[in-house]
């Protein structure tokens, strides 16, 4: 990262189950307590009988829909999961595409996550690119660790000079929330150097 470039976006990465979504939700709670608006979505496991059967997309204003689940037969597949593109796009696209009317302060946009399932949506890819390119936007997001074939948009995000990628591990996940919040504060107030 060039030292003269301002960091405007913070993306968390790490292995599945390490706590990226938990940290995003904690950051949103802390930001809300400071009256800093947030807008976006996170993904949540859906379990039945002790087994993971899918994932839901949950908007920060409480709407919920299916992202992917086992057993569906219509739609793109990631492993045993079938992605429900209409449900995902109906919920995710509006909250990553625009600032809500009447808000003087632009929100921090939350995108958890930019991963294989979400990248089946061309509308999502275009919306994320547009959001990252807007000078007035700040994004808190998550991306998977590199594994297998590179994911185009994930690699774009990883290599952007205005993105800070924070790797979450078992060693740092309980103590890193303060660093994430500080980075977001600096990103919103002119950027990290």
C-alpha cells in the first residue's frame, strides 16, 4: 500500500468460523452506540438438528432471506449449497447501492461477505465496485482467505490501495475490535495513511 494513499475501506479476512461476522456485528453495535449510521448486511448460518443447512442474508435493519441452502435444486451451487440469487439480490442490493434519503451523514456500508455465493450476482459485483469507487463511501466488509481459484472481485478488493485488509486469527480476534473501530474512524475522517 502506498503511504500517500488514503485508506477508506476496511475488510476482514480469515478462515471460515474464525469470527469475522461476529466482529462485524460488534463493530456495528459500537458504531450505533456512537450514533454513526451503518447500512448493509451480514450472513448467518442456518442450523437444524445440529447441522448447518444453509445461510441467510440479514440486513442491518432486520430483514432476512435465504442466501443458500442444502436441498434446493434451482440455482448456482457452491459445494452442497444452492444459492438463492433472487432472495439475496432483493435484500442485499438495495442496502449496498445507495445512501438512504434524508441522511446528512453517509453511513458506513457493511458487506459481510464478498464470497463465492455472493459473486454469482452480477448486480452485487457492480454495486460493490461502484460503492468502493465512491469517494464519500466507507465500507466495512469481509472477504475469504485465498484458497483454490482466485475470486476476481475479492482479489480486486485485496489489491486496492484504498483498502486495509485485517487478518483475523484465534490469537487476535478478541482484542482487535478497537483497531477496527479506529481504522473506520480514520477512514471516515480523511483516511488512514
